[in-house]
């Protein structure tokens, strides 16, 4: 155990707002819940398990599943419950000679960054019989489990978060200098390249790590919001959110003349958040050594409701990033500005394109 | 997944003081650290692994170990590191044909009650290569893992904490009514019986749960402070701590005449903490269906330094119990009283008996 380093230094991370107060992720994650339910994950997993025939379980009587980027619930519980129920059903149908009355047990791992609020996660954790839960701290672009110990992996709306802000975005001397935006609008080729490169690297690290952790034949389900073919991010609902957040920051710069928030700081700020063009995402999935793409369901759907709840939702998701760059004192004001901005922009939203919600099913290749 | 209940309702729990501030367990657990080092756990485990010959590992390339009642570190990290190093050494000696360059990996689980401060635990967690950590919330008298998934289990100075205050202690109509003390002094037979019964039940539940979770041949190491033969708890250093805490509470009752703290409340208070007579402990270890007692090292040793650091240590360990019964506002005052009380009682301590520190090694029986 020579080179011991603290897990908290491994990569940048922006946890969802902790606790269960009014601005918390726990209270503001309904949109995700609806998206989860809407896509009928359970049926899709059941369907693919049929193809798979549970042969990958071997003689094990424990099924191990992990959620990567779980945050503090409740969506992660619903997602895990869907997987557990799908597996349980198949197990009973396919191998239900429950010798000696024994049945399949589940080890369910909940992963997120070390500064995620695991205390809140654990406090709200449901514990059905035969279901054993554990929390796993750490960035998911790294290995987090021993080899071949997971039977299934899951990640829902977490892979958009890059492990760091892409190179060059805040560097005045870089061709990717992103002075006039805080995200990947899609209008600057160099900025788009920098975001795409970081996303590709993170996705590959994620898939390679999971590829080693999953048993041969194990299924992986991923949800990622993508930018549809023929559009760039700023032409979609999700891109518009970020463009309006920039407008709010600039208004605040003007208001607070000596202020905590300066134009220089705004120019240096970039969201480590990326909604990949669907083709980019597909290419990454097709070229991995460990996993085989079984399915990629994609539907045009605006998962963020454009109504007065939007500022709270966005805040729960992104407050930490703003806090780390500008300081905690700007957060209330930023989302108050955003609420006003939203009120006069409903028609702007209506004219935008819906993002593509993907539900991707991958299978760990056998015997590699 | 029919009967879902929140893990937080399963049993009473009294976490060590959270965070890493001056009164925290994290900053006040040196005495344990020294005790851990003193008993040279690593050597003992290595020795017993020799007997065992790692045959229980089977073909697995992952060694799974859990610490039960881990609190927030750093002792749990040291204990787990000792086990990992001992296993690694034996593995290299005994089965070191590392086929394809692969080596043993470790899944290390840290368990404590759901209201333990897992955020602090995770923040300070070391992550050496090949070592994968997870936190497992829940009371350890229940099952916490699937069947036969652990290769080793550990628990250090945690089994003294009972899952609840024994029956009858606060009931004026019970023969075990413990009006004049806050712990098991050993002078009342009925009170001692009530404590002994609860400890036996908790220990049996613990051993039976671990018995199911460990693979056949897996080792379990437990540290428990016991009361030596021929003495009762109040004749030892550990019992004296509790007797002096009662004196402090009664002084506070007199000071705060209308007070937050009343005599009735003190009479109704009992510590769910028990240092079993060594014979009681041995009997429980000898009569379990799942595990076989390999060794029980016991040494007379006062693990709590009787010096000005004692009030902080005691506070880190017991503050939560006092808080839950009397309210947070009494805690500062209680331990200030204790510091004064200690200053005039060094000779009382010197006249007391040292507790027996036991280091118990158990083996999960094969093929049951």
C-alpha cells in the first residue's frame, strides 16, 4: 500500500446540491423521475436479459449492480429497483429451481463523487429484504470496483458532467478560448472540438473501467441527453438554459459595479457540462474494446419542464459549479435573475429543438 | 420489493461525534489507534492465515473484507490496511503464480449506523492501488451483505454499543430499574442480568449475520474490552468513567434548579454500553453455530489514557447518547464538569483495575 492518495483529489467534481432542503437535488429531481418512468427502463432491461439468458450469472446467488453518478436519490432508488425487479423476474422464470429454498440476493452499489452527500443518500435508502446497499465514493472515469465483480451497471444523466473543464477554454492564447459563452454552444468549431475531446476521453475511461468491472455478458444501461442531428446545442432547450444563465451573469456584472462578480470572472467561466451530438455519442459506443452496443433508443423529449419549477431544477444541478468559481454569495441572485429571465422567454424556448434522450444498452463482451 | 422500510428506523444508534472538529471522533481516537498497534493485529492475522492457508479464497481474485462499526476513521483505515497487507503477503507466498500478471484486488467495506458521518469517512479515505472502498450503512446486528460474499470481517471497540438500552432499566416497576446509576456497575444483579441478556442477544445476532455473510474458512477479528474475572465494571477504569459522569449529571441537576436537566431525567437515563465479564464473552464465542473460536488474546491494559485528554475522548464516544436523551445544550457543560471531576480523581483511577482488552479470532466453519 505504497502510494496512498486521498480519493478527494482524484478529479474535479460538482455534486448536486446536498441535503433535502428546498433547493436540494433530492427535492428537485422530478423531471428525471418522469424521464426514467417514461422510457420504461424495466421492460427494456427485461427484454435484453431475455437475449442474454442470465448465463453470465454462473453459479453465483448474488447479483451485483451499480449506479454511477447516483447523487442522493430518489431517482437512483427507482432505477436500481427497476433493475432488481427485472432480474428477479427473469431469474424466477429461467432458473427458478430455488434449491434449498434459497433465492437470488442483490448487492446494490451507489456511486458518486466523494463530495456527494452520502449521508442524505443513506438516510433515505429503501432496504427491501434480500437487497444490500453500499455507497462507493469516487469519480467514475476511474476504476471503482475489483475486476469482474459487477453483473450490471447503470448511469442516468451523469455522463454529461465532464471530469474537468476542457483544455484551453479559459486561456486567452488558445484557439478554443471561449470568452463569449459559458458552454459548448456549437457555434465555435474550436470550442466544440475541445468539449468533444474531453467527453470522448471521459466516456472511454468510463467504458474501459466498467469493462473491467463487469463480468462477461453483463449489461450496462446509460441515459444521456444528446444534441439531435442537424442542430447545435444552443438551438435546443438545454443549450438555451446555459445561454440565459450567461445573460444573468452579465446582468449581475453590470449591477454590482465593484462587485464580487466581474466580467473577467465570467469570461473565464465554463460549464464542465456537455450534451454530445448524437453521432459523436454513437461513434464512441461503437468503438469500445470491452462492450458491444445492443441498443440505443433515442426520443425527442424535453426532460426539463419549461415552467416556474425550472430555476429550482437547474439550481439543484448546477449551483455547485457556480459556487466553486464565483463564490456561494452569487447563487441566490443568479437563480432569481434566471426566474425573471425565464418569465420573458417562454416563446424563445417554444421555438427551440427538443434534446434527444437516449437510453443505451451495452453488453460486456465475453472472454476478453 | 414489497416491504420497504427506511434503513434509519431499524435500530437505535449513537454515532461517534461527526466531522473533524476539535470534539470529533476523528480527532479524538488516538487511544484506539495505540491499542490497535499495540496488539500487533497484523502479525496475529498473518499467523492465523497460515493455519488457514487461503484455501477459502477459491478461484476468486478479489478479497472482500468489512469493518463493522467503522466510525469515521482513521483507526478503521489502519485496521483494514493491516488485514490487506497480511493477506497480500500470504497470497504472494502461497499462491504467487500470478497468472497473466494479475494480482489479488481488495474490496473493502466500511460499515456503521446510517447516521454515522460517512461524508467525513469518505473524504479521508486512502485509496491505494488495487483497493476499492465502499460504505455500508446499517446496524450490524442485522444482515448487511449477501450470503457468502466476505472473506474476512473485523470489528474494533464497537460491539460494546448495544442495539438498545436493555429492558426494564428505566421502568420503576421492573426489578432491573437502574435508578441510581447510568450503566452496569455490576453491583445490582438484576441490572447486570438485563445488560448481559441484551449483549448476548446482540452478539448472537452479530455472529449469526456474519456467519451467513462470510465464506467457509473466512476469518473474523474482534476487539472488545471486557471486565476481568473477579471484578465488576465499577471496579475498573471504564466503569469509573461512567460513575463520574453520573456525578457530573447530578451536580448539574443541583446547579440548574429549574433546569433543562432534572433528577427524573437522570434517573431515566442509561448508557447502552457494556463491558462484558470475560466469562460471559467467552461463553458466547464458544456456542455459535457458524463460527469456531481460534484464539482470544486478552491483556490487562487501560486503553483510555487517564490524563487531560480523557474528557475529549469520552465526549467523542458518548456525546450523541447524552444529546439524544438530555438535548444538545447540556453536552459542553457535562464534559467541563467531567474535566474538573477528573482533576481531583487521579488517585481514584490509580486504585482501579485495568480492563481486559481482548483480540478475538474466529473462523467461519466450512460446509454448513
